[in-house]
C-alpha cells in the first residue's frame, strides 16, 4: 500500500514497523492531505490477499529480515505529494513520454507508450532499448486505497482493486475492479453486476491455482455480504451470498477448492467447493492463530489447528477434522491452558507458551510428537522469546534474557527443536508502537547458511556475517575506494562496512538490504563505513560474491528490484519528492544507466514485477498529486536483449568466506553469472548453481552442544567446548529407562544441514551406557492450576511429577491429609491427576512418597481449604550446627505487599509459625535431617516451597570469594546460587580427593558474590576417636585454593577463580554445640517470657483490642509476639496497634492446631501462636 500526502519524515532508528493485520483500517492521513493506499498482492501470500506468510512466533511477533512479506489488506505505506506538487496536468491529458526515439502513438484505452533511448552506461545504444507504457485509472481519483495483484508465473493478467475507504465510518463506500491481460499495457474496468452498485472490500488468490479468485463484497447497510467467485483469472465471476461477515480467508495449501473463513464474530467456517457452501467449524477462535495441516507432517490433510477460548476464559490448543468438527470431536494435543495468541504451527514444529505462577514456559512439538519444554541454557531466564526461523529442520530463536533491554541473543536448536545453543549474543532489537519486536537478523537468500546480523555492544552497533549458520562470525570488509574511485581510508580493525537491517515502511519496495533466491550472491544494502552503524547514513553498497567484497554504487538509499535472476538491477531513489528517472544495471552493479520512465514526475508508491522475478517486465505505480488518478507505468526491458543466453555467455564464481575458505557447510559450491559483455536473457529455466563438492569434516563444522560453552580465544585450548557449570554431561537423560542405553555428549554437534563427510568427528558417540536403576528424584505434587487453596466441596486435581529416576518400578504412597490414603503405580508415567474433594475448611498435609529398590523421595504439599494460592523459594543454609541460630528466608518474586502472611512448618508439626516478615530465626536441638516448609499467603494467593536442613554437632566453615567478574553474571536467584555451590563442591572434591558428600558450598545472597564452604566430619571409626587436629582436609583445601586450581567458565569464555575470603572471625570456624549456646538460649527464653507478660498486661488495659485463639478443645492459648528478642517489649506493643478490631480464629483442618483469620486494612505486624 501507499498513501498520498506531504513528503515523508526522515526515517527513525531501528527496523520499520511491520504490516498491519488483514483488513485493518489505514492510519489517519497526514495534515492537509487525504490518504491514498496501494496494496500489492503477491502470489506468495498463502492465497490470501492481505494475509502475510510471516513465520509463526511466540509472544510479540518478529520477522526474519529476508524479503518483504506478502502484503496484508489495508496496509498503509509512506508516499508523498501535496497539491502544490501537482504539475497542472489533469488525468488523461498529459504530454508525451520523455525519451529519445519515440516511435509510436498512444495505445488503446487511456494509456500511452513510448520507446525510451538508453542512458549513459556500459551497454552501447544498440544494446539498450526500453519501452515505457503509462496507463491512468481514470475516474478513480477519489479512491484512496488499491490492491494490485499479478496473478502468477507465465501469466499476463494483472488485477487492480481501487476503493474509497472512509476512515471515520470504518468501511469502504466505493470500489472499482480493473483487469489487464497484456502485462499492464492496458486495463479494462470490470462490471460485476450490471445496473447495481457493487462494493468490493478485498480479494484472495488461490496459491495452488492462480486462476481461482474470490472477491469479498459488502453493502452499505452491512446486512448483505457476498462473495464473487472466478475460475478463469477474473474473466467471469459468479455471485454467492454468505451468512456471515468475512474477516479473512485462508486457502488450503494443497487443495485448491478448500477455504477457511474467519468471521468478524470470531467464528471459523470451512468450504470445500471454493466458497459456494459454508459449514461452521468452531466459535471463539483466536484471529491469526488458525492453521491448515502441513503436508508431509500431518497425517490428515483436512486437519485444522486452532487456538480457541473455553467457557472459563482460558485458551486451549485444539485440532479437528473439517468434516467432523464439534465439541465432542475436538482433540486437545496439550491438556493444559496456553497463553493467548501464542499458538504457532510452522513446518515440522508447533510452538506455544504457558504461564503459571508468574513463570512462563515454552513448549515445542516436533513432527506432532508430544510437547516438551524448550531447553535453553539454564540461566538464560528469558523475558521474551521469538521464533525467527524453522528452515532446514532447525529452529532459530531470539531470546531476551534477564539482563537485556534492547538486545536479544540468538540460539539454534537441534533437529527436534528441544535443545538450544548460543550462536550470537546481543543482537539489536527494536519495539514498534503496536508492540511488535524486530530483530536485526537477515538470512541471505539464495545461499544456505549465510546470515547478516547487527550486534550492539557498549552502545555501538556493528554488522556481522556468518557463512556456516552462526558457528563463526566476522565483520564486513570495507571497499578500498568509493563510487568515485577515491580512497575510503577505511581499514580494519578500526573501520568496517555496516548495513541497516530493517524493513522498509512500504512492504512493496525493497528494504535496506535486498537479496533474492533467484540471484544468489547478489546483495544490495544501505549503510556506511566506520567504527559503527550510523542511523541516518544510507549509502548503497553491492556485492556479487555473497559478501566477500563490496562496492559503493550510490550515495543515497534506493529501492531495488531484480529482473531476470538479477541480470537486470533496477534502482529508484528513496525520496519524498516526485521522480521520473530510474537507474538500471546489466552487469551486477559495476555500471549504471538511466531511463526516463514518464514525462511528468510522479510520487513512486511501489515497484512490481511478475512473481518469481524471472522476466524483464516491471510496473511502477504512483501518482502526480493527491488529486490525480492512479498512474501505472510499465517498463519493458525485453527489447534490450535479442537472444537467450548460451553456455558461452556465463562465467563461474566460487563461494568463499571472509578468510577465503571454500569448504562452507561441508561443501564447495560454484555458481554461474552472466558475462558483462553478453546481452542475453537468462530465462525461466536458468539455474545459478553450477556444481558442488562435498568436503571432509573439520572442527569448524561443529557447534558446541547444549550445556557447553566455547572457551575464549585467549586460552591455550581456544575454540574448544567445555561443560557449563550447571551441566553434568555424564548424567543420564531424564527419560532414560532401565534396560535402555544412552550416550553422553562430548560437547559438540554438527551444524544442521552441514553435509561434510569423513575427516574429523567431534561428536562421535562414546560407548553406549546402560540406563541405571535410579532412585526417584525431584518428586513434586501440585494442584492442577498451580493453586494450593480451594473452597470446601470443590474438586481438587492433584498432579504428581517426577523429574528424575525410574518410574516403571516405583510405587507411590499418597496421603491426602483427611484420612484418604492409597498406593499407586505408574502414577507419574500416565500423568493422570488424582481427583479429590475436601468437605471441611482447614489445612491438610498432602504427602507423596515414591520408592523403588534404589531409593525414595517424598513431596509434601499443604492445602488450605478456603481460598486460592501462588509461588516461592525457601533459602536456608543446608548444614547447621545443633542449637545454632539459623535464619529461614522466603524469597518472593515479585515481592508481595505488606499483608503477606508466612506460614512456617518445621519438622512433622502441623502447627505452623506465622510471621509478616519473609524470614524467621530458629534453632534445632537434635541432630538429623529436618524438613522445613514455608507458605506465603496474600489474599487468596499462596505459594509454597520446602527443603531439608541437615543438623550436625560439628563441622568446619571456610569462607570463599570469587573473581569480581562473577558479579556481572549474578542474577541473584536462589537456583543460580545453588548451582554455583554445586560446581565449586564438585571441583574441590576433584582436586582434593575429599568425597562430595562431605563438602557443602553455600553462596550467599546479594553482591559481592561470596560463599561459605562447609566441611563435614567423616563418620567416626570404631577403632579410634574422631580427631579434628589430625584432619588434613582443611590444609588440602587451602592448598588448592591458594594455587588457583579451582575455576569454572561462564558464558563468553569468562573464567572465574575461587579463593579463600578474608573474614573478621578468621578463615576457619567450627560450628557446633558449646556452653555459650545454652546461656544464649536461657537468656532469649527469659526475654520471651518478659515480653509475653508485658504484652498480656498491655492488652488488658486496651478495651476493644482483644485477641482470641481457639482450638478444637476450646482451651485458651497464650499469645506471644513474633518480633525479635533484641527489639524489646516496646516493639511488640507497637506491632499490636495495627491489628483490626475483628480478629477471629478458626479450627485448622481435622484436629490440626490453630490458624488465625485476620481482617485488617493496615496490618504491619502480627502475633504468632
């Protein structure tokens, strides 16, 4: 589309906004102008004029920057033109075309034609002969929108729909349909219903049979809507009434008569006879998230994938067959809810995201297998994830991680789309006003494996290129001279070529970088030379060897069009003033000629060529002023070429990377190009690929596997892949079943679609390992829907999950806390939930114990029967001394308001401690393992976490510190601290020989990042007493830390050293019992008693401030303050003043203790039972 108006404003930074949704109204016109919109419908539009074949994606959409998508209906494009810019020539009365040697008169109808003389260039006047023909759509000057479509290859038919769209009314009031059957030389206005006014909103072309066309018509009253059907490229049409308002149509990708219709009422209909009869498939369907079956992947070609809204307001992914689609026959491939507008079906993959408990998970299904989590590196912690590409059985995603604001990291998957490895970090992104996100990544079409990307580091944006799908990247080489032959004085490493990788505002002209499948190796782009990309500097550069060498061709940005497989390059300046000159090159941009395509300058709205761009005919469409009719100029290059090309007219060129290596993606490839001296036509049958030769495999053909990072180039083992600190490559996979085998990764995987053979095999599989009988680990029990608070009498669905361990031989003992107990087998294998109903209010302890011959695991869940709940992480030192004070901290993300109440269960007690602070202090009087569980309740939202604390009588503590660079990579999450502790423990055990079970590393919250190493004493031997003085383990630890033998790698090859930290109390401490502990306990107990007594006296003196506690036996309970003992009695008295007048109590569960129910508007303190 294009619109008329004042000259456009300068372009802003970042990628341009992408096309609007199909049928969306145009944007408001600029001041003192009226909009004139033009929409091109290319045959790649998946059959829907106005439905873009954009790649699917999660969350905000992103387009892979390759070529402009097929345009959506109603898309507004930039243009220009004010009434002062009109030349005074009225439509149909313009003077003859400029150009020497005009030898003909006007053609029939309202057009004219002329033969244009050649401009200056490499070709001789005898070789260059262009014919320009202009045609005016007379009578449509008031129409402000148009849709243009060239029906397809080997067809001379062009359709143009012009219409007057009233922005305030939001509807089309007038329309005209024009048809050309001679490549745009002349047009005929079609009459669909003689004697009646017909308003056409849009039209759609069948992708498998371009002769079949559907026009969507409406009436001014909005009561009657009809379709006009054609099977002969618009020669004739048949009217068909429809009982609904069409929003968009979707043709079947393989079967030409099957069409889906999405209505304005969010209903989905289907027709199997090209729109003559329609059947309702489903209601409450999400727009733009309906997909036909993918050929070769879905078994049933009549299957439809869709995202629908259920009666409860949630969204689900369902499928159905078009001939049998009802609520009873719907299939839900994924049982749970999904996020709104997240379903994407693309090639071999299906994606969606699901958010629960404030955590978003991304799922993928490969070739319609079960859905699994997409596994990014553990601490990517994505804020946003965009699907960029699914080409060649591989997924390319852009992930915005927890520390990024205006950049994304690029990850590539394995063929199943499950495991992802980093290929490039900090790629620039921009967010558009409508919420779309654009990523500066462009796939160079025509040559597999080549990408361009703009990386933003320290505020500087620089362009990189890769020839092996992201395994290696390099900067673009600058040309040595400019377009005038003067030295550029741009030399690496301080100066390179940088390109803008963004869409044009107008999707029917080229973007800032132009590549085509039909012209491999030919790239034209706008950018600049220097140390970084400059936003408003848009010089034009070209390469004909796929980025190896570049040349400057223009000083300003131009719109580019390739004809005849790149044999002719057409360029028109991107400007806001009217033009009448185009430039063209017949030798891949080495020399350029000019041509006057019209006698009167026009505002160029777009360029159009026959789909496939294999011919030599193009159309320029525009307008002289906003008052004028549409003008279409056909430019025919065919007279310039007298014969088809033969083999003698071609030369060959070899594809190489920046280092000159020919073996790329496992093969050497050669291509053909036309010689500059040959004035011949390549033709439709031309293929540029000449030959290829498979290479032996080398190290550069392999990427780092999932869980591995490449070491920095500064180290001796540069470019080798090492396991990340959170990943253990020797661990069996989660789905490893007893009796099966598995192979651990060596850290490498071959680049997908790399065809090398023999040579080096870095990913060679080691000996197959038997899956061991593993004990159950990671046992979880949760309520379906993530809530752990329900209402009495409400059905509760308990779901049990087991992350690791054998499931076939494991038995599960389930206790739901109200007397219901049962034994299950295959509980986690089937995934079937346990349905239960609690009749009485209270708190119920739900426990699941999983046990097999190798071990056992237990999961505990406390269910409150009164209100819904939420999520939480309990952080506590895993090892503590007997009678030693320990702090239990509940970490909330995000932080909840002051009314959050924390319930603390310690050991097997059903009676919790309550607090308004997110931490409590306690002591453990007995040695052994103690389970601590915490719940955070805020209103009807409750979260829970649980952990086990090991209580010992003696152990050593060694304070540790890390390299200061670790602070920049610290997301300050409990799980990250836990994994850092695990890798330090593993490394220390390896270096000292001390068993891992005797070492516990605890990383402390906050910055700087520090840790404490707990060295546990070995079990006592029966032959002699335990001796601390003779224990040499501390000396061994000190020795390896002093020798800097303990280090690990982070992303980007950053190596982190571990050393002993200076502490006020010394480098070593002994935890455990002592006489001073007993004194401290007695002193604190005394303070507790005094505080309780004063609080009791104070309450008796304040009428109306009475607090009651009730148990099932109705005995009155003593109440004490939860404030710390050091705060004194006054703090307890002040805390009580915020308690509301109404403070009731109710029985907890079935004879389970006390719970306080508080109704308070401003409660900042609370009493603990």
